[in-house]
């Protein structure tokens, strides 16, 4: 996603320690259960490792239904401001292997995408933006990064979907009222944000997280899947609201792109 002009230059002027404090990810592993209703249908997890350049996040997930199976492994590299630099997803859909690779070009203004599926390789190029999250299906790391972007409350944001040859679509964040939950048996306050993804055939991702930005649960109402942190239970689930179009969340015609700082 692209930052507003003000926030882009503010990030350049702030001390490095202050900028990193706003976006820092804690190292470690988080494990989630994939639910369809009350039935466990899969699992997901991610591990954050700080690096000299920023972060490496390794994630995996799987889902098994009666007529559908899906699994993936994802490794992405981010800079200190959580801008995506490179990513590789390998997985299988009903036993058919797929590889999706993303790399920023030397200018930092575009992503080069390579997709290998069904024995064929295709290429694509899309613009590289700030506040952009790569979002594979059921990827807990992607939902965690959506949460982090939402906490910054950006004016413009983007999602890169690893579908077809890579779909770059706008996203809209709408913050809701706090709800209640239990984490390892203790009552806690839970923040709630709805992310609407894509300008056409929009879908919602319902994010539930603690004040520090730890992802507790991500719900996909249109697909009827919930990705829930082990030990967490949502108590008062908000009423579902249909997706609203994110078309208004795009820069005006002729506006210059705002890529991440190199």
C-alpha cells in the first residue's frame, strides 16, 4: 500500500529507533488452528526471525476437506518497516504443486513475479507499494501483517494475492468496537478490525488482536473459515457485515506512486 505523502516524509524524519518501535515484530513462533464452524480442518503457524535487513517470516498451513486438500510453505523477507522485499510460496492444491515467487527489482519500484503451476512458468510485474501485504489463503503470517498495517491506520493500502499471475488489489481497514475473549483461560480485551480486500468480488477478513498487535484470530466469513491462535476463545463475536467496496481507497488519477524507501 502507498503511504500518504505526509506519513512518507514523516517516516524519513523520525529517528530510526522511533520508527522501528512502531513496527517491531517480536521473534518467535505462533501456532493456529483452522476451523470450519466447530470442526478442525487444518493448522497454520508462523515464525518471525529478526535479521540485519529487517525480518524473515516463515509460515506454513494446511487444510483437508472431503474433496479438497491444500498446503503451503511461505518464506518472506521484509525490511525494518515491514515492507515486502521478497517472497517464495511452495504448495500443493489437490496434489498439484505450485510455486509463487516475488522479488523487488533493483529500483525498488516494482515486483517481479514468477509462477510455476501445471508444468508451466508465467511471469508478471506489479507496482511495489508501502503498506502492502502478500496474502495466501489461510496464511497466519499474512493476517498478522494485515493487523500491523491496520494499527498504522494508513490512508491507502494494498494486498497482493498469489492467484493467477499475482493480483494487486486495494484494501480498506475499518476499526470496530473492542470485544472480549479468553486467552489460556484469562479474560482479555480484544481489538477488532475488518479488512475488505479487492475492488471486485470483495471479501472481508475479520481480525482480532491484543493491544500489542498479537494476532488472536482471523475470520473469513465468506469462506466460512476461522484461523484461531491456540489457547484463544472469542466470547462476543461481532455481527457480520457484508463487504464494502474498497474502490475509494485508491490514489487519484495521476498521483505519483509511493514506493518503500530504499
